[in-house]
């Protein structure tokens, strides 16, 4: 992230308490307790074989998600709903529809960048479509997410991400994840206007998604890992509020140092996440 942090983290550790944050490989319920990402609410499939296949498997009603442990959408250029087999499924742990839930499998390194604070790079080649890591943290309800953002100063780094999924019915599902206090290596990923990763909401045990990052292209060992903070990889801008230049009332925008030929000069901006004249519900005036 384009921020400062107090210490490095051991990437394969289960949980590490540091001076800056508590390391957890998986998302946890936020302090507000409104959303529990560990809840198991999906029914399991009854596939008798060790590996599930569509259309027989109820978890694969939208089609196969992976091929040779790679996300099929990485080659196809778009991603539909991704549901993995879950804790109640009869298939085994070797099922090919269990990928993101297995967690970090690659050798990654947190390192100090020249202008962006800490960053994350790979120590090995990563094939296109491979799962790299989650963006894990506290999963918050709307009011707690809003409260945290409104408590920030212009000098604070913002780790909180909101993922909006637009439904065919016209509705929008929102997921708020904040790794500032509890999180994994995903918090060290920097933005790039030409990223080598893209984010996909992957559901395992419930409708609360895991924010999974996959390789958008072949990635060489030693290359820094990055994604577009606006989430627009393979997706057009959803509204003007995400990229329009901000006025003084919206607060200062932070410069982008990704260095890509198509750099937009500023980090993506979503005004819905930041203080507005109308306070969030439940906030004090």
C-alpha cells in the first residue's frame, strides 16, 4: 500500500500480533459484530466423487470455476459468480473446486518500495489465472465502515475497501473489508493503473465473499504485485464519482506512483467512502 507500516510480517504464519496490526490469513468479524465471515449457511453438495463436475454438482450450477487450478475467467476476460465447495460438501479436500479456501500457497515477500511505502512481490513465477492471495481483514457493516472512514485524517492511509456487486435484479451487494487492525499480506498490495492482479469475490460457506486476487497475466519472479483499487480490471467505470477530479470539499486526492504509461496520476477516488455533508446513519453531528 502507499503508506507506512512499522514492521514486516511472516507470510505463512497463522496469526502474528505486530506493533501495527494483527496478522490473520482469513477475514474475521469486525468489532461491530454485524457480519460473520466464518458462518456456514450454504448447503453442501452430495457429489460422491473426490472432485466435483458441472452440471451434477450444485456448487457448480454457474459452470466450472477453475481449470488446472487456474481461474477460467482469467482467459475468458470476464468473471461470473464463483462458488467453491464448502464445509458441508461431501467431496474431499482434493476437489478441484476448492482453491481460494486453501489459502496462500506462493512465496511472496513484503519489501520497501522507492516511493510507495511497503509493497508485495513474488519470489516465483505465477501463471495467468493462478490464485495469489486474499484481501483479508475485518468484515464490517455499513455503519461501522462509515464511522471508521469519517474518523480518518487526510494524512491517514485508507485500507478499507468496498466491493459492490451489481445483481440482475438491479440490487447491489456491498462488502466492506478493513485490514488496518487485523489483516493479511493483501494490505501491502499497491495500486497500479496497469495491474497484474484482479479481484474476484469468491463465496465458500456463505454469501459473505472472500476477496480473492488472481494473476491477470504471467508474472515473473521478483515482480511487484498490484491491482486496480477501483476494481475496474475487465470492468468499465460504474459512475463518475469514482474517478472525477475532486474539489476542495471532497478532500485532497493522493498521487499515484505506479509508473505505468497509462497512469491516471491519482489514486482512485470513491466519494461514497469519505466524509460528506450528510453524516452516516448513527454518527454524531
